[in-house]
């Protein structure tokens, strides 16, 4: 038994590698929350969470003032117990984004610590279903880009062996969305998946209308077509279209995922390890999806999600959208359009602590002496 002795919480802002726009917003900054946890034997685990521009300081304060101090002195191997105790401690602010994102920073650090102590990569410790997963790209599909640019990026992804490309939709005119997808399908052929992402912009009637207009182009999925809390709307849409409906990046509870699956409101699960509250609940959602015979294709965080997709039998795809290159020395290994599971113990992320120190805007240390 190794007790938690010290915790460090840091906030590191990162600019996106390229302009990222969708139907409702621009991704202007990733506020990266990093948690380091030391045990009494000197072993350390590192986890992280993120926002896309707002709320980072709130996550840091929740960790520093309420969550971090509660786990000092706890057995670092009691990951399930710690997660549930912290969730109960914050019951007045759950289910919600800030609390889930804070829980994720601690939970991923504890899994990293456990895997490092066990000398196992996370994907093996968490299940070990396969050692690689197909990739699809998002970086060339943003809404502001021309149809010609979408085609160019998708053709390059196809050349590299990627299984598909994500394209943002939600132009003011439905006809414009259709023209862009039509040109893309003609260029890439029938074997390459076109994955559309609406970013919750549509009303139910408009989502049903656009899904119908896009059906001839054999979409891999329609992602977040409606506000994430509109369960009934997703049920109505799913019943009206043959295109798979994908949800998950804006769902923060395993029970909300259960409702979507039980009621036929989705057919692709995009659970995000940060937004669901960490690896502990992520694995529960993934195995629940397996029970419903649904694939898991997680949102963002490719450096972490490659291990989780490889851990479970229904992990289908990893989203290629790099964001940690400025503060890591490792890179996701890619072979024939597949992401290879890390071989190193832990999460498989090699952090560049000099770069993190240079970019860090706030840091808090918590120890048993506090």
C-alpha cells in the first residue's frame, strides 16, 4: 500500500495548431489542467483535463480547494473508492462539466500511477483488446474551409490510410452543406467514411430535414445534431434516418449515456474521458455500450484515447486532432492509418516539464503538511 503524499495542479494554456471553427464557436485556447500525484514510495502519476477556452481557473480551484486535499493520505490504488468519494463530496455540483473535468484530472493521474507501478501500458491494464486502432482525421474539416480544401485534406488522409474524415456542417443554407458533402463523396469514393459534425446547432425539424438531404451520401455518422440534453429529439431523429447518430462529447454522466442507449437515441458512443470524469467512468460507459452492441469512438484527446480504444473490444476509431505537441516529447505512433497503442508503462504520454513550466500560468501544491 502506497499512500498519496503530494499533489501538484497546473494550468497550461495551448493555442490550437490551426483555426478551428464549427457551427457555434471557434476553438481559441485549450486550458490544459495537469495533475501530478506522488505516493509515499516516490512514484508519480500524471493526469490531465481540458477546456476549449473558458472555465480552466474554476477547475483548478475546485481541485486545489476541495478535491486534492481530500485524497492526501489515501491509498493510491483505491481508484474506484476515491472517484466515488470525490463525486459524493461534490454532489451539489454534479452532474456538470466543471466537476467532471476536475475529477478527470485526478482519476487519469491515479490510473497513470497504477500502470507505472505495475509496469504496464494503460491499454493492457484496462483490458488489452488490441494493440492498434483505425484513425480518422478532423483537422481539415472545419466549417470555414472551402469545399476544395475539404477535398484536398480528405484525399491526403485517404492516401495515408486513414479510415475517414470529419467534416463540420451547419452552414446557414442546407443546400450549401449538401454541395460540400456531395463534392467530398465524389472525390473520395464509396469506401472512405465521411463523418459529419453539427455541434448541437439544429432544431429537431432542421436536423431531420438535413439528415434526409444527406442520406444519399452514405454518412458514417451525424454527430451532435441537437443540444445534448434533448433526449427526445435524438430519439425522433434516430427513428427518421438511416444515418448513424453519434453523441457523447457533451454528456457528463454514465446514466445519461444509459438513457441514450436504452431509448435508441444514438448508435455511436463518443464518450470523452475528460468530460465524463476520467478513465474510471469512461470504461463503464464503453462496456455498457458493448452490451448494447454499439461502437465507442471517443471525442478528442487522441494521446489518451488511443489507449482506451485499444483496451475495449468495441473501440472502433481514434480521432486524429493533435493538441499536446508543445508540452510533450512523445508523439502518437501511426502505421498504415492506424494509431499504435503506446508500449511504455502508464498513459504513454511523455511530458516536457521544461515546456510546461514555461507555459504554466498557475500552479498549486498540496501535501500532507498543509
